[in-house]
C-alpha cells in the first residue's frame, strides 16, 4: 500500500469518532512531535523496512547502524532539510557494496543479521534488501529527493510485493514513512490491536490508513503537530508499554 493506493470512504464517521476518543483517552497527544531526524540516505530506509519484519526494535535498529559503521557513512540527518544528493549514499552504491561482499557475507559480516523473511521458504533479509533496492533503482530512486514522486508508483509496489516476504506491502509503506512520508501509517499488529479494542473488530490495512488519517485530521485542530505518522508512533509506543506491563508475549518491533 503506497501513498494514494488505499481506498477512501471505507469507514464510517461513527468509527472515526471512536478512534478519536480512544486516542484522547489513551495517548499522550500533547507529546505529539515528529522526530527531528531521519535516515541520511535511501538505503538505510530499505534496511530498516526490510529487517523490521518479525523482528524486535533493538535488532532492527542495529542493522543500519552496523552498515553505516562498516562503510563510514552518516546514519541520520535533520528531518526538515534533505542533504544534497552528493552527500547521500546512493542506492546503486549500496547495491555495489552488497554485490562485492555477496549476500551471505553481507548478512554475516556487515549487518551481522542472518534473519530470513519467513520461517518457511524465506530468503535472507539481506537478499530481500538487495531486491528491494534493485526495484528502487529500476524506478528511478537513488536519493531521498526521488522518493516523493515514487510514492504513487503502482509498478514499484508490484515489484516490491513480488519479493519473498513482501507480499503484504507493509515494508514498502514503512519505507516511505522512514523516508519522510508523514501521511502514511504502518498497518501492523500494534495498530491493529489498538483499533480492534476501539471498534470490536479486526481492521484491514486500507481501513487502518483511512481511520488514522481521519482521526489525525480531527485531532490536529488541537494538536497541530499530529500527522498520521506521528499518531502511528504514539499508538505503537502505547501498545508496547501495555504489552510490557501485562507481560504479554513479545511483539516484533514493527508489530508484524
């Protein structure tokens, strides 16, 4: 589900109202602030998005950190200002690094993470990241400046969903979020669990996006910094803290 690909008009105003009230009751909306930083280049967004599937937050964040440390690259930049392209790590350079090392050595020695996209017929996440990055290059994405145009590219979505473990499209949505698309949310288990308690039913990815976009729009009257992406993060932290207090089985960092 890329920006603009979810259906509209799927949810009822009464359900949006329930979500708004739940957010008011359960979340610290006064703390709603977008992160002051973002990843400094597109490949780091790819690594985080791919490795976050069925993984803890701690394990996921170490992957781009290790990649940057290995190749002496900047990890983050200010969110409000994109660095010039000549200061960014291009996607083709990422692919060249990966090809020189080979997928197995890249997973073992560079990012030190040999997780697979799934336990059954899954491929190494490093291999999935290579294919993800290859799809970006084929669709003209090298730098952060290129991402906004590609957010509505349906062919890119098709290419990424064809990668083993990426069929849901959640990683692509999360990639765009990491690259700065604040209008998107990541429709994972954390958000699904929150909405299920609000509405008494399961909610699909498209409905999740529409519900939280509509809720954020209403709440933004009083909380101007509240974008759908910020609301996503507030809900995610609330659900993680709730699980920890009740000693629920551990969720993945992405909640997928």
